[in-house]
C-alpha cells in the first residue's frame, strides 16, 4: 500500500544575498516538506492520548463530590517539518492549529 502524503510549509529561513552596488538583500524562503500521513497520524494520536490522560487526572483531582468540573479545553498545536506535534505555549504561533475539546453530557 502506498502511503499518502501531506505538504507542510515550515518556518521561513532568511536568505541573504547582494544586488547592484553591493547593497544587501534579505528575503525569506519557506520550505515545503512532504510528510507521510501515517507519521502524522501516529504523532497526533500519541499527542491526543497524552492530553487525554492529563485531563482524566484533572477530573480525578477535582473529584465527583465537587461542584466544579472541567467543561472545555482549548489547545494550540504546531506540526513541525519532521511531523512532530507540539503544544504551543504562550503567544499564538503563526500557522498554529487550535483544538477545542468540549465535554459531552452522557
């Protein structure tokens, strides 16, 4: 079976050069990487498992006797040129993906 691929545009890398009369030119070139979907799926699944475990622990710490509960979680992630799924902390990153998890009543 042939693996499917997804194109990922990675961080821009500055490229320096010269143009007439020795003036410097700086421009940014974005790199495009072709990632196997199987790698991205594997890394995303692992990330989601870890996040799920983390919030199960939050529920356990709060306990069933409390009036409080975690109802919604919003996380921002980035996908690297190597297929890594990374949690974005602090300021929003360019190209970040927002995942929003909302508790469903059963």
